[in-house]
C-alpha cells in the first residue's frame, strides 16, 4: 500500500519516522513523507507531546486527518504514534475513535506488523525495536530530510531530572547505541550521498555511560570523523553539567567536525537553575562558556532559554536579559514555560500569565536579533565554504558550518546576479561564497 508519514516535533522524531519508513519499505510498501496528497492508503502521524504548543499541533494534525479520512474511501487507515500517544493513549482513544491504531514510542515494530500481517504473525503481539537495528545494515535508510544531510541518533531516552521536562516520562531511561552500530550507520548514510551528519539524542553528552561506564562522546566523534567519510559532522543537544572535555578536543582536532555547539542552558539565575534541577549554577555556566570560547574560539554557540518558569521574577528576567547581552550567543532560541503533568515542576503551578511570558520571549529575542545582526555584519567581505540546501524564490539557500538546518541563519545567493550558474545542480554540494550583505538572520552572498 501507499503510506504517508507525517512527522511532528523534533529531529529525534524525524529519525524514528525514517527508521519506520525503512522498515515499511522493506515490506514492499510505498512511502511518502508529509504529502498533501489524499491518495495514500494509510496515514501515520508521528506526534510530539513535549510542550503545550506541540501537543496542540499534534491534536490539530490528527483532527485534520480524521476529517480527510471521513471524506475519503472507507478503506483509508489512520495510525497515530509517538510521544503524545505514549502520554495520553487512553484519553485519545476515547475522544478519537476514528483512528485505527495508537502506538507509543517503543512500538514501531507493532506498526509494521499491523500493516503487513503474515500467517506466522497474523496480528501484532509484542513491541520490539530489535528489527529496526538489524534493518540499518540491510537497507539504505529512507530520508525525509534533503538527501545531503541526515540526523544520527546516538541514544534513546534520558536520565536527567530537569523539573520542567516530560521526556524521561515519555522515552524512559537513557540507552546508548553501540559505537560500532553508529559508525556503520554513518558510513551507510555517507555512501548514499549524505554530506552532513547531525549527531543528536536527548542528551548527547551522556553518551556511553550506560554501555561503557564512562562518557564516550569524544571517542565517538573521533571515530565518526575518521571512519564515516562525512565532510561535515555537527553536534546537537549537549548538556552543561559535566560537559565532556574530550568532545571539545575532538571538535578542535578534526576539520570535518563543524565548529558548532548546541547547548540548551535554559536560564542563568542560580535559584531557578536549582529549581529546574539542571545540576549547574550561574558561575558554573559562565565558566563553561569561557572554556568554550578559549578552547574553540571560532565555534558558533547555540542555546535555548526558558522564560516564565514558576518563580521567575522581573529581577530574574532582567538578569537573564543582561546575560544574553553579555554572552552574545551566535544562535539562540527561546520558549515560554509550559507546565507538564507528572514533572517535578508541576506542583509549582503556572503563576505567570501567558501574555507576560510572551512579552519576555519577545524582549529576549529582540536583544538576540541585534546581536545576530552585529555578528553577521562582521562577516561581510569574508568567504565561506557553504552547503547548498535548496532553491527558494529567486535565491539558492546555503549554510556555513556555523549554521544547522531549519533553526539557524542561511546564506542567500541571488540567482538573478548569476544567470549562467546551475543552481539546481549545486543543491547538496559545497560552494565558496563571499558575503556581500547581512541581515538579522540571513547573509547575502556572491560566488567567490
């Protein structure tokens, strides 16, 4: 049958959907990703349940597909899986009986079995992920991203106890993947044309503690850099407490590891960080950032922050604004606190009004936009090796090593200024581009 997979939420969900797609294609099905077509026999929605906005988006997508199913053929099937189901399965089943199947984050094999029953296994009866691991060595992974970059998920689950976060409730304890398996998957991705590997998990700095009894992110990066053949390797979702210094050594040592660190800090006020159970205070955070800048002076540092956490006073918020202005992050995101059932912060309530949270988000991002503009202006006249992502309107959209796809700045090459340049052929390849102008979140360039 033809199966359309709709993925919501983070890049970890993207990888789950791609592994599921690979499993289903091995059974002979045709796979679409986020297709607007109504011709699919089955639609699978991989949901997010992390924060309020994500849950609303997931529920909206389910309702939209229920409406499409009601208008369509009787045999059209709708399956919903992922984080939202893991948290709210019973409630969802009761309120949305039109959905044909509900599957949590550990039940990918059950989905495949339900869509491809056999005489030996006419109905699914046991959740397992083992076949997905075996599949990586047998079939090329089907990518929902552009074919030149892919996410490499090195672990599942999380052992952190951040007070606001429901991920451990949804995904369970941290489980590292064996290093040999990761290197093999990385090689396979590069062999099928991937130019950029983006290393992800709930907490990449925790990698190896369960399998090898010590942090192994540095050795993993060393092996990926020397064995995978990837021109670019990018590190995401690091954690500030107990940051492994050998990971910085690996970035400094290997030219194909991007000078880029994604490290969600969430706040700078020590009292709030203690309430958030982050395992680090203001002084530790500042010392870590100084260490990054000393060890990797050319690295782009990306962070995300939370505003409106219970107990955040105006004075605390002013401290956070001053921190952002002083730290001058290369990239930054910010979101408003969302209370989540079952988390340690739930008893604290949600005392700060939503409108006030949104005001704080806007103020913080205004500071960062000015910093971003100033930093981008220093790039004018410089030449960078850029990876071309796509054509959008009248520009070829590219990125430097300091920018991750979808969340960071882009380098725009005007096509009308290069009438004889084959932009379509450049997609997925590296170009040397000279920066000619700068905006808050974009750079304009010409061919070097």
